[in-house]
């Protein structure tokens, strides 16, 4: 075989092998694209989880099961199966999540159950509406929430108070409080998320140079800048929960505390919370 014929033969073999490789590669392209999409989705969910923890968990709970009397559950069978019908949304649930998180919500659609964190009921999170997050970050949060769809169970709706609501009269006589019950209630209402886990509100636990809220409450009402009406530490704590904007601790913002505790907590609830708070020294 001449050198030219050998080169032609080897070239033909190379072309054939290359064609086979391309064919095999092409036949597997769909699977590779699916794997790439799956990996991209996994990254979006992972990033969305971190964003949800930082931006959303304070009101919707760390596991997305909501906070009674404040914000609705998202990790909830009702949310995935019925929410779009409830609000008459014609698009997809993921787009609904993106739209709601982007622009926020001026007023709650269920104010008797979930009034939200203040005014507005839910803040805007997208940069387009003055919020802190980019569009892709909003999409990642939506991907994280949608990740609950397969495993979500029905979250029980909050029940009305089982006794007289406490109201805003901080001078009223309350029943005997139970500190342990108050601690459990503070955890359920996610008060601890803002006052212990994070610094959204004044810290309850002792800090460098200052005692816990149980002792600090007594000192607070004697400060020159105090504008509330409390005469005792217990009244100050009552006022801070039921009428939080009466006096806002310097360095913090008004309208962050849920505004409805006076109408959703019972007298026993308030007594328990005060007993718990006064025990933190």
C-alpha cells in the first residue's frame, strides 16, 4: 500500500471514529442537558435556602410553616394546591411567588388570620421595587419554596384565642404567669428569632455591659428618653408587646413588631410572656 493510500485509509478511519464519537455524544446530549439543568436547579435551591433564612424566615418561619397571627405558611399543602385559586392567579405558582416577593403586599389577603409584619403587610424585596435583592435571587427563593411541593403537609390554621384578648390597657391585672409556657409561646410566635437569634429587635439575653431584659425593663422606664406610660417593669413589657410603637428603643425601627398582639393574645398568654421575660436576667 502506497503512502498516499495509507494516509487516505487512516484519514477515513479517523473520520469514521470521529463520526461515531459525535453520534454517541449527540445521543447522550439530552441526558447531559438534563443533568446540567438538575445541577443548576440544585444550586438555585441551595442559594435560595440561604436567602430565605436571611430574608423570609423571620416572618414565615425557618421551616416555612408560618407564624400564627403574623404570616402564613409556605411549606403547606394548602399553599401548593389551593393558593392560586384563592387569589385567582392564572399563572404558575412559581411566578406568583416571584411576583409577591418582588413587589411585596400592601395589605394581607387574610388579615383576620395573618395581618403581616406591619405596614405594608409584606415589604418589597426586589431591587426593582426598592428592595435588597436581584431578580435572580428572588427566583432562587422561589425555587427553594417550590422544593417543598412534594413533601408539604397541611399546616393547621391558627385558632382564635381561647380566652379574653389582652387589649392595650397595661394597667390591667393579669393572671399568674408561667415562665415555661411563656418561653414556648415566644418560640412559637418567633419572638426569639428577632430578639435572641438575630438583632432585629432589642436583645433579650444579657449583653456586654447590660443585663437581660428582665432587669433592663426596670431601668428602661427611668430613662429620660422613655416616652411610654409604664410604671413597672411588667407594664413596660406589656406595653412593648401590645403597643410596641408607644416607645421604640433607640437604634431600632417602628412598625417592625406585629401590630395585632393586643387582639390575638389572651390575658394568660401575656402573663406567661411577661413571666418568661422577667426571668431573663
